[in-house]
C-alpha cells in the first residue's frame, strides 16, 4: 500500500482473519470507507462454515438448506465486487499484538502486517466424549452438513442423531428432506423446559418468526415418524470396526438403536485460539459454558488494536455476526480518522437496533439448550485426547494426585500436544478438573495456546521471508 505521499509502505490498514459472515461484512464496510484491507481465510472460498460453498452449491441443495443459507449470497457477491486483498487457503499460525501475522498458503509461509487486526474465526462444535465417540461412522452434525454443502453428499444407511441444540434439529430436518433413513433423535435437553429458560420467553416472543421456525422443525420431525427422545443420558456407541448401534438411558429405561452412522452436536463455542495466543483477556459464560474474549460493543478486546467480530466474540448466529462485523468496521474507521465519533455513533444506531431485534430470542435459546455435561459418568477407558490416546482414567488419576491445573495435566500426560493442539480435548480437561475437584471453571482456567496454531513443517518457518 502507499501513504499520503505516494510512498510504498509495509502492511495494510486492517487485516481480517476469517471470511465468514462477520469477517466478510467487516471487510465490505471497511472497503466502502476506503481502507486498505487484507482478508485471510483457510477455506478455498468465502462464506465460512455457515455459508460454505454458497457460490457453487447446486440449486437442489439450496432448496434443502433454505433461506437462512441463501441469505449469504448477496453478502458474498458484495465481497467479490469490493474485491479487497483476499488470501483463500491461508492458515494463520501466529498473530502478534504489533499487527504482524504469519500464515501458510500453498506450502509457503509468509508474513503480513496491519495497523488493526479483526479476528473473525467464528465458532466450533463443542466436543463431548462418550464411549465409542472415536468409531468410524461417528461425526459431528456440522461436519455432515458441510458434506451436503460441499458436494451434496447424502448419508447411506441408518442414521441416528444425538446431543442438543437447535442445529441438531436443523440437521435432522435437512436429512429428512434428503430422504435419509433416520432411526432416532436422542436429545440431552430435558423434556420439560427449565425455569431458567422460561423467564426469558416473554422477550423471545418478540421474534415469533424465529420461534415458529423452531416449532416447524419439531413438527416436521414428528410428522416423519422419527422416535424423538429427550432427557437422555449415558450416550454410548457400540461396534467393532464402525458404528453398529447407539445406546442411552432415559430415566431407568434403556434406548437401543441400530444405526450405521451417528451425528452428534452439543452446541457451539467460540474459537478462541488466536485470541488466547495473542494475549486477549477472556471471560466465562456460565449458561453455555464457554470462554469468550473480553470486548466492548464494537468488538474491541483488551488489546486496543485487536477486535473480535462474530461468533468468535460470542455465539449469536450468522445474521448477528454480520451486524457485529459492521460495528467493528465503524469503530476502526473512527480510530483511523476516516469518520468522526459522532458519525460512527449515528451509523451504528440502526445496526444496533437490528442486532437487538435479532438477539431477542437468544437468552431463551441459550438457557433452553444449556449443555448438560455429566463427564464423570464417562467410563475410565474412554479416550479424552484422541491425538495422544489419553483416557479418562489417566486424567482422573493425576487429578486425584493433586494435579488440578490443565497445563500441569498437559505437561504430565501430553493431552493437547497432538495435531489438534487441544481444540478437541482442552475444554474437556478443564471441565473434568472442575467436576472432580468442585472448583469453579474460572479457577481452573484453560490450556495455554502457543504458536504455531496450525501444523506446519519446520522447513516453512525456516524459509519464511520476513517483511523488511
């Protein structure tokens, strides 16, 4: 880029990490205001997980995935028209608070720099261990949904779904529309809504359109004649080389389902890897049980030049994520003196009103589908760290010996040191320590995150060309 005197300088005004709804919306707004923006995303096309492959998906899949998915098309179209610097297939593996970003693309690691960084890496499905969760045929409901988006792939054989949350029901509806043989839905959600959720119902009624969508999903499942159990516990899968059956308890009754595949979903949590690595302060949400970066309404974190946007900031869904991306763009534009604070606040008012309207049912949904984690019921032989093959029994043993810090557990047993770098087991270990010792999760803490955030060859790091 060039400065006001036409002299070439190193870096961009803003680097946006992630090309989902929040990242794209933020980049579009920043580009509209004349700022130099670079967008880095490890996916081959813009859209994130929510709008994955939306530029190339078939019309048949568009009909199945519905209006909520199709809503991403104008957002992506605008992004292509604005044409900011965009690096697809770029895996960010280190971010420094001075604005320097290191990423791997096509087998080569490079460095970029920016005055401001927007982390819009979204959310990930919550990993929850149970006996048999590593068997072939067990996969996340989100993963199954991505296969539909990427290739229109339809599961063969008998399918069961288990877990909790509206996305589990949405995936069931998509599978019904695709003619999949669903044998059962096993929800950990109680059959009778808890009082903590009902107190938020009056506010949720302000968005009856969204509530009606949920009701219509339940009606479709019922009409399809699929056994739908609520309040299940002790989920397990049995099989030799792959899934053969799914089991659970409902009260004192056993539920046994013959199945070839099990799709699981236990809610979503912010992807906080970059925030943690760069040193942002975090807070704990007691309802949905996850860490999220401390930030203000603009997304500004504890580091003044680092912003959090979208579900990585706090899980609210695709439309709120895009709105939050716009708010972040306004804050950065004001910091860059492209607009004054009065203009920032004026433009933000309508966005905040839209956001408030979108979030009316959120407290109700979060409380209704609050995760129920009975991890101490998991048998000791169950794998917790899939990468390093560490079992529940091994983790409980070191906890009982006085090791009550997740990073001490990591040092002793190596969970979190494998290819996923703790993304699958990190939160589980902290929950186990909390449940075993009675300590609050805030006291327990979480695994430390260090670069490289992605698995890259040392040769790439050795050959990196640093900015002058």
